[in-house]
């Protein structure tokens, strides 16, 4: 059980003054979004692990209710608890204590907390939630944690939490593969976000899962200018297949991926 610090989620290996300073000096909430299969979860998880490895307290929120990602990112035995995002959003009002009760902590990564749907659950497992509950969740997370990374679902038309996260976050990583289908998908989704709430200035366009045969000239023709280019990593793909995304990337062919994650963390969070 965590001994919760007043006003915060974390207590393990954390000095109160340091945590408060982190919260004041950072852009707290990052939403990761893109077309299906573009690597949103892999990027979100690795960013969260990067921050946690640097002893930064981070909450990773997994929004997908169609295919819950919590069982896909780490073995169940690595988690100290088994709670659900659905229990938070099912409440009439979201509170600090409700969020704390439904957090999942990782046995091996002290600075990481995860919130997501459990294996076998779906959007109909719990009562329907609305934008108010989704907004309350994000607002309370801002009070509880210095860094929040939200792995958004692709289909925002029916995903209230992801849509709210995209509009309310401090920054957005907009992932896109180097193909016309991915571009077409994003073009179909963007009108669903209200213009006055969808701040283009906070978006980082990211070319994701870039393979060696996708030359930069071709990428620019398809995607336009991108801020980050995340290369394909066979080692990462293997981790995804085995459901162990919190494992370290140790092979040489993952060096480019690791460096790009470091660049994103420095640009977005300043660390």
C-alpha cells in the first residue's frame, strides 16, 4: 500500500519539496494520439519509463476501452494492484481519493503509476461517462502528479476521455505513419475536434515507426514537416508482442528510438 503524501499520489523515494518544484516548473499533461497501429502506446509507455527512470513521478493513463492496453504493456505479476479506470469514470464525481484508490503501481518502477482498463473489460462494463467526468479526472491528476502522459484512443468520435485529453492537455504528440492511409485517417478525425479548443500550437507532428526504406524526402512528401522522427525498432516490436514494454531497450538497433524518446522528453517536459 502506498502511504500517500497529502496533495499527491507519490511517496516512495520522493521529497515533498522536490515534487512541488517539479509540478511548478513543467508542462504537466501530454496526450499521445494518432492513427491505429502507429505506435501510440509504445511511445507513451517508453516516455513514462524514461521519466520514471530519471526519478520523476509520472502517471500513465491508458484510455483505450475497446482493446484495454493495461494487460498488453506488462505482466500482471509486475503490478502491485488490479484497479480499473472504469471505476473512476463511473463515479458521479471524480475525487482525489477515488483516483488514488484505482491507481496501479509497478513493483519494479517506483516512480510510475498506471491507470487503465483491465483485461476483459470494455466500454459497456461500467456506466457511461461524460465530458464532465473526463475533465474532472484530468483536473485532479494535475493536482496529484507532476507529469501525466495520456495514451489516447484513435477513435475520438466515441472516446470522450481521449477527446477531452486532446483538448485539455498542455501538449499533444500527433503520431502518423508514413503512408496515405494514416494521413487519410487523421484528416477524417480532425474535424471532430472543435476549432476553438483544438490548439494547433501545442501539437508536435511525429513520424512514427519509420523504416529504413522510407527516405526523408518521401516522408516530407507524404507527411509534410515533422518535429520528431521515431525509427522502427525490431526489439521494441518484440517487447510489444510479449507484453513487456517496460523492459529496457538494450540492442544497438534501438539506439535511434531511445534517442528520439529522450529528445521528446526534453522538449515537452524539460527533462
